[in-house]
C-alpha cells in the first residue's frame, strides 16, 4: 500500500470525524471553510447566523461552541440590550453590525437609504416631502453630520427657529418625516435612542384663527367662474368637479369604461399623479362608486360627443412594489390635442386660474375648493353625512362634519329657523 493511499484514508477519516463533531455541536455549522454560529436576539423574530472567522477544524469546533455559550450568556444577562454596539464589537468585530457601529453614518446617508429601501412604495408626493425635509435639514447644517451626534437639543432648536418662517403644521410634517429617516439608524443599531423621543411639543398657532381653510363656491359664484373660463374642456371640468367632488387626478384619470349611465354612477378606480402615471387612488376608501346628480349626467352626455368614439389608448397602471398592468381605456376628458392629460392639476398655468377668478369678481382661492363646493352644497340640503363621506372617498365621516358643517349657515342663513320650526319653536 502506497503512502498516497494511506494519506487519503487518513484524510477521509479526519473529515468523517470533523463532520461527526459538527453534527454534535448544536447551532454550529461550516460555511465555505469557516465556522458560523446560530443564535436568537431579543429584538429579532428569527434566529440569525454569524461567522466566527474560525477555520473549520476539529479544534475550532470546540472554540466555536464555547463562543456560542459566551454569546448566549451576554444575551440572557441583558448585556446585548443594554449596549448592542459593545456586544457586536466584542463577539463579532468583523460583522456588518460592528462595522456599522464604527462607521460615522451621516444623516445624508440615512436619507439615501430610506429613499432606496422605500422606492417601491413611496408616492410622488411622499418623495417630494422627503426632498423638502432634506432641504430643511440641510439649511440648518445637519445633513452632513453623523447621526450619532444629533441630539434632542439640536432638534428642539431647529424646530423653534423654523417657526419664525413656517407654520406649525409644516414644521410638524418636516419633523415626522425626519423621524422616519432617523429610525433607519435605530433599526440598524447605529444608535440606540431616538433623539425625537423627548422633543418639546409644538403649540398650535394662535393667529389667523378665523382664516378660511375651506372656501367653497356658492351657486352664483360657481356660475360666474364657469362663465369666465375660456378653455372649453377646462370649463367642463370645473362644473364636473363641483358636482362630483372628485379629486382633480381622479377626474382626469376617468375613462368611459368607468361610467355606468344605466345606473347613473361612475367608478373611481385610478388617479393621475404628478409624474403622469395612472395609479390606484390614495386610499382604499377612495376606490368607490359615485352616484351622479342630474347635472353630472348631462355633462357626461355632452362630453360623449367629444371623446367617446376616440380610439382607446393602451395605458399602464402602476401599483406598489413595481407591479404594473396594461389596460385599454378611453379617457373621458382629453387635452387640446385629444391626448390623455399628463398632469392632475386643473390647469398648469396659474395665471389662467387667477384671471378667471378676477374676471368672475371672486376672491382668490385654490381650484381644490371645487371639491369643497360639492360637499358644502349637499350638506346644505341635508344630505346624509355618512353617504357623502362614501361619495367623496373619506373613511371618516366625522371629518366632513367638522370641516364642512360650518358652511351650511353661510349658504342657508335661515337654517336655524328651519330647525326651530321642525321642533315646534318660533322666535318671539
């Protein structure tokens, strides 16, 4: 028997012994010639594997078993929860967690990571809010600071300074977005405490308490506005929005396939976002069936002559998680070139809207007030508020009651007298 054959048998025997030892060592395994161990952390749902950096040998299996015992001891005794960074540096100095602990992670890095990780789910408006929040942080020179250095004191200071030029609601929105970004650092164990945890609450603004945030058009004002609009299709859209309560993007995404003349209703299934993409509406409650008033049925029947017979367009519906669907649709409302609209705004030329209001002799307000107009007019004639909430795509009908209820009195000055009469009461 040659030396080579004896050596081969020895190798086979040694490998067999190593495999037997690995099988006997619970939660220790070989991967690519290195030993790794498995354990469970209190802040994670599943068991995790981490490399010991040891070569896979019989001797090192015993070392790995001892290392696993030490890791478990520090977990059970609470050392991990008290100081995760120290835990990773002690037991796994080459792990990604330890490397992240040593690295100075800038706040700008977190913004990038947050954006990349949620690219598949963030809407266009949310991406804009993220960008605005980033600009806000950069203005106060925090963007290029290590996240480990950001303190509650600094956050209180920039929030307080911001109130000199911005509304409380705006500062709260920025703060909420920034806190979501910083949570990335907490999840990755870069920091252990949330610097937002103890920031001071912002008091509500106490000026302009009578400022009208909701300013619907009266019937006379609506008529004057419609007369002032000089673009035929926009003129139709103004009246349509005022009597359906649809959001601008929902109206511009509407197709003839969504209209049911037999039952006098339409289906809101899609919304046009500011990137020109067709997407499902902003919430589940916004996917709805809207019952049509006679004025709307007339508008749509007149509109049939303009767009009903136009060849269907092949369009892409964009869903979350990068999913898409191809559909063939005939848009109800089309731009001047008989092409589907690419922007949800009523008009992309702000000067047009201002001029129309001026020509109609109306105070300045946004086109979104057309949606408020629908709600206020129906509440004025005692529409059931729960039905109205469903029509408008609101999940909470209490919102309508709070926001729009006060406009009933403006539109119907004798409203209280009417209620008193129904109660059998009269003014002296």
